[in-house]
C-alpha cells in the first residue's frame, strides 16, 4: 500500500541545528512538506496549541506526529511527552510520539516508556531507522491504555510480552473504548483500566500515494534512502567545523576545571557539567555525519563526566585524553571505523582508561 506524506503534519523538536537539518532531510525525502521545528519543549507546546486551534477553526486536523529529542534545555523531551499525554490542555493526547536520544540506558528508556512514547530511536541513527519507526506508527499502532497512573500506547508489544506490565485485571474487567474520548473526563467509579481501540486515522489519511514500505521496514524504493544519505553526507564538512568549535569549548572548560581544582569547587563543577553537555552532543551526532569514532569518544567522555561531584586529578587527565582523541579524528578526517588509525585511537583511549582509573586518586 502506498502513502502520500504530503498530507502529513509533523512537529520536530530538536535544539541542535545539525540534527534539525538531518530531520528536515528525512522528512522531505518522504515527501513531508508540512513540518514545524521547535527548539525545546516549551516552544513545542506552544506550536501544538496554536496549530491545533488554528486548524480546528478551519475544520482540519492538527499535528499528526511528534518527533522529539530527549535532552534539551528547559522543558525536555520527557516533560513534553508527559504534557502531551496527561495535561488537560493537550490538544491531542493520542498523537504518535517518536523520541530520539543519545541516552539509551535503561533509565532513559523506562522513563520514555512510562511517559507514553510510541517509538524510540537511539542516536546516532540513519534515515532508514526513522523510516521504520514511522512505518510502525502508521501500520502497527498499539491500543492506548488509561489507568490512574499511566496513559499511552500499550507497553506490551504482544500478548507474549510479560515483564513488569503483567496485569492482574482481565480484559473483561476493563472498559473498551472505540473512539478518541478524552481520558481526563472519565468517572472515578468506572473501571480503573480503559483500553482505546480507535480507528487508524493516520493510515486512512495518508493512504493512496506512491511511497511504499518494504516488508521488513523502511522504504521499498532504495533510491530515496540513498538520496537522503547523500544529502546528510554533504553536511559533513559543516559538521567538522562545528566539532572544531566544540573542541575549543572543551579545551576551555577543561582548563577552567584544572585551574579551579581544589580551589573553587562550584566553578570546577560548572566546567565539568559543560564538558558533559558537549560530550552528549558529540556522542549523538558523530555517527550520523560519518564520524562514528567521534560518537565513541563522546560516549566515553559523557560517561566519565556524568558525576561532576567526584572530580579527581586522574579524571581531569582522562578528560584531556578524550579531547586529544577527538582532535586527532577531526584533524585527520578519520571517517568510518578509521582502519588502522581508528584502531590505534581506540586503543589509546582504552589505555588511558586503565591508566587513570587505577590506583589512588586525589579528590577535590
């Protein structure tokens, strides 16, 4: 079955301009023309409310899909998702939400799942991963579940999925709803669990076009995917310049942390937090633009600076080793796995980890 994505309206929430560029390429390669950008959750909420109100007056629908980063200043992706699903002023609590993040640990995934996410994408990602997640929300939408503590897609993807979602209630004890009734208006004397099995309006809206998904996910037309990858690859030079600016910021923050070590604790913590934020950006972006080693170094740097209260001289030396490695990747234009050079850089990082994590370290 083919789809016409020119009928689809998307809200893309991302604070980084390079990742906004990637999402724009992915959307336009599908044929999506009606998309809106928000730099954080606050702006996204404003767009959802304004867009919904404007289109309802015109007799049309609102946003069909939200794709959002997780880590953003102010109202982040998790808070935005909770607002969409639970707040009384949310214009559409059923709108499909795809979360994107470089943080793919159990805590982040569980938080997104418990807030009502439809699909999750780990950074760095390629366009076909986004295509596959969009296919899922169109062709395999899950029923929504409402309880006193949760509202969102059924967290069991199949009847065989158990985990902690194993329910004590039978389906016969639940109220089944076949329309998009506002869950905020449920009476408290009704059953504690409501199951929403609503019509697949997104599929109905989009069907009848030329874009087709393959049986294993992604687009059937491989030329579209390759064209999207080519456009993203063309952003590599600009991204390289951005990383060089990030390296300068990392060096400055590292020097600040060293100079304030043992003297000005709050200043030192602030510098380490800045390094941690920059590392988070690097780990999620490098692989997208052809620099997977940047993602590797960024991930390691993020992990070792996530607890700025435990700064040691060894940690500061380990941070410098990361900065040196990232500099070597960019200055040497080391793309892909880097071959022998890439192996040597990763080996040097592993050696630095062993060197600076062992033995007594003097804490601040």
